[in-house]
C-alpha cells in the first residue's frame, strides 16, 4: 500500500487545485480538498470517474426509463417521472433565485419528494444539507447558520409535529434564509410545487470534484458538524457498496431508516438500488406489522436496520406469518450488534445477516454476503475499498500489536479531509498526514475484519441515534432550577444504551423530575431522542482529584440505580 504524506495545515489554509477544476474556480469555501497526488491516484484506480449525481440520474433514466424507481404507499415513480419531477423542482428553486454552490437545508421524511428535491438541487449545482426528520429548532437553526443556507425544505406535518411552526421560528433566527418551501399544505410559507423559472435552465455544473451534499455528523461534543461529500467520492461510496452487496436490477430495497442518514441513502441504500437498476420502497414505519407487510407485498430483497429494531423484527417472526422469503440481505449497523443478538437474527431470518460498521465521514466496513458464520456473528466487517488505509493506534498514534484494541485512524477515496467550516476542530480530528481520527476503539482480526470495542470520546449510542452528553447538559443549564448537571449512559437490553441525567438543584428550589425536564427540553427544541430517559437529583456532582466531574462514578451510580429499579419491578410485577 502506498502512503502519500502532506501538510494538513496547508490542506486547510491553502486548498490545492484539482485537475478537473476550471481555471479561476475553487472548492466550496470552508472545505478541505484532497491533495492532488491522492486525487490522481483515485482517478487512475477507477474509483473516481468524474460523474456528477445529475449525470448519474440521467444515465439511469436512459438505461431504463420505465423501471420503477420509488414506491411509497400507492405511489410508484419510474425513472423518467423521477427525472421530470427533479427538473420541476430545479425550475422552482431557480425561479426563487437559488444558484449553484448555495446551500439548502433538506428535512423531509421517507417520501419521494426527498429525492426529487435532492436531484433537483444536483441539477442546479446547489448543495443539499441533509437534516434528520427528528431534528428540531436547536439543530435546524444551527445547520442553517453553519451552512449559510438560503432555503429550507420541510414537510407540513410529520408524525404529529408541525414543521411549519418550526420553520417560522428558524426563519426568525436565520436572516440569511430567504425561502421556506413546504411539501403539503404550506401555511404561511411557499409550496414546493409552485411556479418555477421560465425557459431552459443553464447546463448543470459538471465538476465531480465539487461538493455534492453535506451530511450531518453524529456529534460528540454538542451540535452536529457538516461533512462535505463530493460527487466523485460519494458516487464511489454508492457504486462500490452496491457491487459488494450484490445489488442488481432485481434489487428491491426497503428504506425503513431515515433516507437523510448515510446508511439508508448510500451504503448502498436508495442510491445504490437506483444505480444498480433496482427499486426503493420508502416507509417511515419500521415496526414489524408495517415493514413485514411491505416486504411481502413488494418482494423486498434488502433492507437496513439498527440493532434494537432488528431484535424486535427477530422476535416478531415467532408470531407474524408474513412471507419474508424474498429477503436475501439484512444489513445491521449504526451500533454494534452483540454476537448473541446476531445469532438470534440468523436463527430468525437465515443466513442473510450483514454487519455494517461505517460513518457519514467515510470509511465503510461490511461483512461479505458469503462470509463464514463466525465472521458475521463476531465482527463488524472489513474496509470496502482496496485503497482504504486503516491504522489501529494508541493514544500517541503508535500502532498497537496485531489483535490489540486501539484507536481507529483512516483515510481513503471516500473519507473526508476535513469538516465544513471547522478549522480548529480539523486540527485535532486529523493526523498530520491526513488520517481521520474516527474516535472508535477497535481491534483487527487476522482476516482484516474489525471488531468495535467502544468510543474514545463520550457519546451515548441510543439505538443508533447518537446523543452528545455535552449538548444535553448545555440545554439543562438553562433550566431555572438546575445548578449543574451531567449526562451519562445506562446499559439497556433493547437500545444498547439509554441516557441518565444527574441534576443538582439551585438553592431553595426542587430539581425537575423526568417529566418536567423532558417538557423543558422539548420547549428548547431538543430532538426527542436526546431527551434523558432518566433524571436523578443529587446534592452535588462527584469530582475527580483535579476537580472535574467524575463521570465514571456517575455512570456506575446510574447502573446501580437501574439495577435496583429492575429488581423492584421484578418483585412487584403488574397484575
């Protein structure tokens, strides 16, 4: 394997030119490009093919215009209809003044409009910022401000939450936001399906080295960071994943996870199904009753789930009589699937399980579809690309002995070179030679497969949703009765981890209980999955010898309280 070193500081402060970039043009401000030496290597290897997502959609349509692309309820869009709808969205946005290089926050659930907007933006050369459906004011305001978004696309009401009210609040706090477009009843905002620009649009930008989309990071220290993905690197991400997973014209992919999430979007996800000539079925309901009926009706061949959901599915096979025989690949990722749980999944569904360990920042690891059972049960896969460079190191960046646990570093043809507009964070998130510090603790088997052992930094993985303790603590600090707080994980059989918040009340006040804390955090716009599952009151937080909050002690206390509560419940079963 060839290693090419460069100055990360130079990479951030003085972007290197790309051979595909015309004279006078430049990478999106705030992004770190690949060094030209590596870019040339990836082009020569055939990883980067100079294909933009607009060109890809049109190629997919030409290949089979009447092949069904998207299914949602009774709606069925073939490739030609998807392309025409994307063109209408492009005209609509162009008529509102959205131009190439500008950012648009896209917050839609699993509906066809997500993809008509996504590809409409690609047609213009504008950049979608993919917000998750459960994001609320705190996250959306942050994403709009950080990206400098000129527009925000949202649903009217989704799962009982009125996004139009949220949009009004966001618009007040983000002066650069020029337009809010709504799918459905727009209320006081603009309808997505309104009139567009007259005449022909200018040719779509055709530089595949430019940023195609901004993904949202899980975030370990507060609000999410933005991950720039270029056409070249993300198209490779999709294409290579689809090839490894055996996607083809017969693939029917069920998107039960949010398609704004990297896993369901491009690993291989909906884009992988479209690339391979297959079909994607969209749903927001991952419960067995709904999902099993879709698998049976649409003859679904592939889907992707997080561990808590796949465990529910496995249990449901004992009583649900739906025909699931069409499933040939069941991907599980987002959090580690324990070996005993993996064994139950294989027992329920047969040898279709594939473990996936990846990140929106890039590196993807898959257990191969034909991997031996012990590999599927006990590892989280191995790197997708022959040009993925993986190191397992100690806290001083020294390689650990083979098989030992260490910190995962990586770089490669689809792993970012720097977060968007995060120069200070990038200085520590990357090594001097451009390896990304993933924050994961792993060990590598003799076959090159990785076993995930945990996280370097504090982050609570609640069923695949990442909760940054610091962000919740920051919000709790605004409560008038809270003097101090600390949020720690508690092991949970279903979700892997739940959150426990310890709060210290101000003098003369009573600490909020769980219900009061939840109401307060919802009012502050915190996403539902970030609201603590448990709230406990303490007179003071324990501290270490150097005066820092002792979260190790608090984690132990949280486990003790959870165990004690479980014993009480066992001793007092409901009648």
